[in-house]
C-alpha cells in the first residue's frame, strides 16, 4: 500500500484516528490535544473555554434542508455544545474557486448569518482565499469556535465519570444527513422529501444540562457515525457498551436506502444528532427534556455501559444475534460534511 | 463583468475588501467584526481575548525558508500578536488531496510543531478532511488562534489613538516572501539564496510593548502589502499618511526582480514583517528594541501620520515626486499564502 493520503483518511473512522495518532499527535502533542475531544477544553492562562475547528468540503454545496454555510455554523456550534460549553464566537474562513457565482456565495453567507443568530453565536473573525479554477471544488469553509464552559461541566468532554449502568441516548433518527446527500448526488426522488437534519443542538443540550440530570458524556454524531463514537468511548476502558439494534431510531426510507446501497445507519453521518451517556437515574428525564425540543423529538435510550466485555461494543441485532461494533473502517460516502 | 469570484477577490486588496463589505458583512454584522482587525478582540461574556482565523493555500507547499505548515502557524500567531495579544492556543484544520504523500504531511506537521513551540503556542484542536484527486491542490491548512490580551492594549487593533505626528515603522525588508515564492514557481536561481521571511513576530512585539513605548497600531504586512494597510488606516480619517520611498527597506535582489516583473514592494506580501504606528517620542526607542531582535534587525521609520491630506496616503518617490497610494487593485501573485 502506497503511503499516501486516501479517502478513508477523511472518514472520521479508524484511518483518520491512525493518521492523527501517527502523523499529527507526535508533533503537536500537549495535554489538551491528547484528550481527543470534539472541542478542546482550555483551563490555563486564567481562561476556561472550549475551542473547536472544522473544515467543510461537502458536495453538493446546496442540499435539501441546508447548504455548506448552515452546516459550517451548526457543526462547530455542536462541537462546542457537546463539551458542555455555551458557544459564543465563531470564525469563518472561505476558500473559493475562481468562477464561483457570487449570488450563491451570498445565499451561503445569509444562511450562516441566520443560523448563527438562531444559535446565539456571533461570527467575529473571517478570511477569504481564492484559488484558480480546478484547484478546489467550488467552496470550502472552515469555522472555528469559542465557547464558555462552567467548571462543573469540564469533565463531560473527557467522559471520565462514565461507569457501568449508565444509559446511552441518541437524540433522534440516524442517517438523515448522509442519505440526503447520497440522494442529492444520485438524483434520487422520494415520495416524501428527505431533508438533512443539519441543526444547532445547543438549545437542546442547555435544556438537558439545566434539568438537574447527570450527564457523563456527549458527542454529536457526524463522520464515522454512532458506531465510531461508541468504539472510541470503550477503547482501552474497564467497561464496554451494549446497544440494542431494535432501539435505534431510523426512518423507514433511510433504512430502505441503507439496505439498497449497503450502508449501515450505525456508521452514518448526521449533522443535527447527538449521543449522550447519562446516569441511569437520569435517563428517562433526559429523554423527556429532549423530546420537548424540536431537535430531540425522537430521542431514545439505545443501550448502556456494561462491565461484561471491557473495551468492546456489542450490538444485539434485531434477529437476536450479537455483533461486535468497531470504528468505521474505510469510508461510506466521501465529502459528507 | 460576470458576477463571479475572481482571483483578485483573494488579493487582500480592494476586491477582497469589497467582497467582505458587500457579501459577508451584511449577514455577519456585529460590533466586533465591524472593526475589521486582523484578529477580533473579544470583551464580553467575561472574557478578554483576541481570536483570529486564516486559511493557507500557498503554492508551492515547500519553499526556501519554510513550508505551508510553518506559514500557517506564523500567520495566525502574527495576526494575534499585532493586536497586542499574547498568542496561546491554535487550531489546525487540514484539507488534503487524495494521493498527497504522507511523508510530506509529516514534514509539514513537524515544522508546525517546531514553530509553535518556538512561538510559545499550543495546537489544541484539529480537523482532517480528504477530497478526491483534483478537488483541491495538494493541501490547504486553516489555523485559528486565541490570545490573551491586556486591557491596556485593546485599543491597538482599532488604531483609535492614531494622530498626526505619529511615526510609521516597518520591521524589516519588504517583499522577501513574495519574491521567494515567485522565484520558486519560476525556478529562478540566485547567487545568494533568497529565503521567505516567514517567522513568528510575537517575541519582538512583546519586547516593543514591554519597553515603555507608546504603540498606536500594528499590523503584519501580508497580502495587499504595506500600501493596502496604510490605505485602510487613512480611509475616511481626519488624517493622512506620508511615506518616503527612500526609507523603505528592500533587498537589492528583491528590488531588481520587482523591476523585472513589474511588481511594487509596497504591495508585496511578507510573512514575517509588520508595520507599526507609534508616538513620535517613542519611534527611536521602538527601532532600537526591534533591531535587537532577529526579526527586526532592519527595522526603519518610513513615514508619518499627517494632517495635510486627510484620508490619503502619499509617497514621496526617490526622484522627489509625489504618488498617491491606494489599496492593491487586482492581484500581484495569486496563492502567496
């Protein structure tokens, strides 16, 4: 195998983790980065902040339910929010291909402004680069973000309070975003239109954290899917994870297309879904609070932390069998975000 | 003229400013962004920080004196430092082209780690995306950064203390980076090798700020060059700027190539140079402090703030004539950073 970048290195799964570990971590290593959260939680120089970055290279740029701009704002808002932070400031950096229509750029900028306002964040810094035709694909956007975080939530990004008996919750239907993008590329028609789930989750998360529940860990379910997050949580730990396939919320049309294309909802990217590990006493309350919000209407308990198979994630399938769940290997759909 | 993105929109000059004003600002508008500094200075939610973002799309990726990784760290460190902030945390987000050699990525990561360490910053958050061959050009890097800023320096990013009589200083030779990149692309040979000036400026800036001098404004001289910065400072103000061409520090070989290619050092991008507006009483001291540092060895006073032609920048040329200096129009060399 030639030692070059392959599409799988951008999957958010196993190859991405290996690239980070083998190529970046040894040169960038520091206590914060080594925690590998979705956002860094910074507690030094007298500041207590969450800080996150993400580049968006999605194809197509416009899709049912959103566009690259909405995605870029929601993605970073969610990366901050799942650490327990209140997202406050965003930067937006654009790489534009020569010839990209300015009216399309304006639609994108408007949707960034609108969803930033909805999420309660301000875009305070920016950058614009232009490359020649053929040197990038239309438009890439990077957003980085800063959130303020209360001391009592600083453990959430690390998951260090997780213990056997804790419940695993997902906030709604899995796979809508990835299937929506697949459908847009393949020009598939649905009887009922399928929209990307792209949305800011910070209001729902704040409602959960403010409800007196005990939340041990949160993560938005993007590249690599729920499977990869669960595998990362369990890896090297004295506990494992049990998931019940029958509890996974998946829309019928998504399940159907998954079967047709050989995709697995467990590995699919979402842009408005999160998973949480919560104390078992809090699980029903978290579901109740989530279900009262627009982004959490279909929240469900889908599994639990267990001491029966440390380090491993096991899914009990619909047919009653057991399947070991690993990180995403290779890639499902490239340029999904 | 078709309403599409053109190379000039990425020049850092007039077209970039117009794009920001007409397309982004109206949707992102807020008090912080409207200041248009190199970094946003944030003073709300109980935090006092500088925050900056930049994407790097330079071609070639490796050049004499550095590479895209070193550039990406120095660029954001410098954007923070010129606001008077102490750069503390960086993010690094990579967009990689399928097929990019991993050993080259490792060289880039190593140089990022080395210069981050030299500059005293930690890379605490990251992201990796991969696009298919032909959908980006080798590697693009975004770095965003957070710096801590003392209350007494918060005016520097705005330049609101600038007044007639203040002196204008540049920290060294202009144009080295842009001519180095041009030479690398054109495969020009020099008798003495010309290196990019890419370097972190924060140590020099901290020395200046700590020397009891009165600094009114600072900016690192990148895309658009010194001319564009001066034009931006003077625009709409009750004061103007005088520059003397004979005082501009330019290497002989850079001046020669500028003449040959029709480039103007005043508009050239640098990656380790800054300009400062300082109180006239402080000017000699600032030069003295800068000249003691490696990055400021050739610092010079090159002009002053004047009340004689408000809003305008005028350069007295070597031959004694006067030339009005505007922002960069169009573009000198694309993908310079």
